[in-house]
């Protein structure tokens, strides 16, 4: 049983560019949440998807957008990249009907230069 | 607002016991989680409390007092591999089934020989 998988693992982009990160949730999970983790900080909630819609959003600008596909996988898109967007981007999957823990992927390390 | 506080760093000796405290002020409390995160890796689930009291899982225990907005993680028989960041996270619910995790900044634990 594969856990949460994210791709790519590392990425270097130039300021102003756009990036797409991908996540496949753990088998049986229908909810995907995205987090941004800056160095030395805890993860910050970006947004959450289930039933292919954004259900809740944290304090992130509209440059951050996402999508969920019928197979529950998800994408995170960031437009007009800023140097401050450099961080570890984590995807967490869960079952919204079960009151259990969220499982995290290994993350995508994004560096904006 | 939502606020979670935990110490930034702690040091302990191999074989000893260490307690990592976490205080929180959140609305819509729906459980408190502890995650372990080694440098450059994904957070991994350690423990979960939704009711007051102590939950024990092997060398790890976690305590919750909802009235005091307080939790701690207790690590016994410390091993060098326990050197990591320990994240306290509160799951908050808003209406329906959408929950999100609010993380503290993490406590970096260094285990010394």
C-alpha cells in the first residue's frame, strides 16, 4: 500500500515563473491538504480539497491555486513566484469521515532564485 | 486568532526522559496531534489526543488538558535517533467535515551521548 507520494522531490525555479506540484494521496483517502513549511518553521496550511473542490483556505494569496482530480490526486500551482515562496511543500491526505491522523508525503523542496 | 506555542529547542541525554510542552489557543478544537520530523523529511505521526488524559504508545506518551489548552509529549529511554523536530498540531473544525491542522513552530530536540 503506497503512502502519500509527491513529485517532484526538488525543484529550482526563477522568480516570476510558475510551478506545479503533484500529490497522490494514500489509498482510501479522499481529502488532500497542502502545507508550506519554511526553514525552521512549522507547516502552514494553504488549502484543502475534497470532492474536487477547494473546501478551506489559509492566508495565502490567489497566486496559490489547486486542483483535485476524480482519482483524488491533487496539484498545487503557484504563479509569479517570489523568492519568499522557497520552502518545503507538503501534501497531507486523510479520510474526511474518519477522525484519524493525516499522513504526509515526503514533500517538494522548491527553491526560487 | 489561532496560536500554538512550544519551546524552540531542547537538549537531553541518551537514556533519559524529556517532556515537550505545547500550549494552544484555538477555536473549533477537534484533537491535538504530535508529529516527528527529521531534517528534510516528512512529518510522521506520533500520537493523538482528543479527550483529556494520557495516551501511551511505547516510549512515547502524550497528555492533553483541554480546559488549560495544554499538551505535552513525553519521550522515555531517549535514543540518538530521537534527535528531530517535534511538531504540536491542533486540528480545527469549522462547520462540516473540513478539518485543518494548525502547527506550532516545532521543538528541535538534540539527544546527546
